[in-house]
C-alpha cells in the first residue's frame, strides 16, 4: 500500500516533501496572481485544493517553454520532482523542479542561476502531447495521471505500459521499462506455441 498520502504536508500548495521518492505529472487548470514572495499560483486539475507555486527558476523555465501569457497555460502538463540539492539560506532543503513539459517538441535547455554570478544548464524533456486535452476543474484524465508502482507491476498489456510510460516521470519510467523487459523475457517464443 502506498503510504505517501500519510506523509503529505497539510498545505494549500505543493511542497518538495510531497515528492519524496516519486514524481508527479499534473495538468494546469488556470493561473492566478500570488503574493510578492510567491507570485505565481498554478492551479491544478488533479489537486484543485493545492496549487503549484514555482520558484523563480522554474517560473523562468515555464515562460521559456510556454511564453509569458498565463492564459495559454490551461491544459498544459508538467512532471514535477523533488531535487534534494536545492538550497535555501545556504542549507540543502530540497525544492520542486520540472523534468518534463507538454508543449515542447525537443529538450529545452536553459541556463539558471545556481548561485550569485554562476549559471548552470537545466534541461526539461518533452512530455508527449497525445494525452493532452482540456479538462474540467476537478476531473482527472486517466491518460495524464501517473501510474502507481503497483499498477505498473500488475499490468500485462504492453500497449497500456506504453501509455503508463508516457504519463510517468523519470523514476517510474525505469520501472515501466523493467516491467516490459520482464514480459518480453517470459513471453513464449513462436516455437513454444502449440
């Protein structure tokens, strides 16, 4: 049984600790203006009660990929993960980063500030568009919801595993690939059939 819901922070926003040991693909419902400290609220289809508030660096990635007009963000998807090396006030506290985005056709590389006077390249991979569709608030489209490890382990349909792979972040993609390899290894060869 997945115990991650029991360790989730009680909050009106996504926190890095919510993504310990996992990644999550989410669909943007709409944008609203936040506070001076956290100016961007990306309200999500999957969790209408909790917004994703990107850091300045991740907001720059979003603008680079999708442009500056927030009206264009509805229906777009992001895969979020926890980067344990993100620092705040000199301490490693972890933060939320974006690994994949819909609306891009090739990897997006952007130079982000690592520390004052120093930039490092940050890469975001394309998230397949096939599953993207405009959904109503509160409706979770099955094709954009990341599968659980148990769902991957139980699946015996390689086409469905392909759909799971498309909806997964980096960690779960490796599990999907391992499951496909297991199915390939246990499949009877043409000479075995009667």
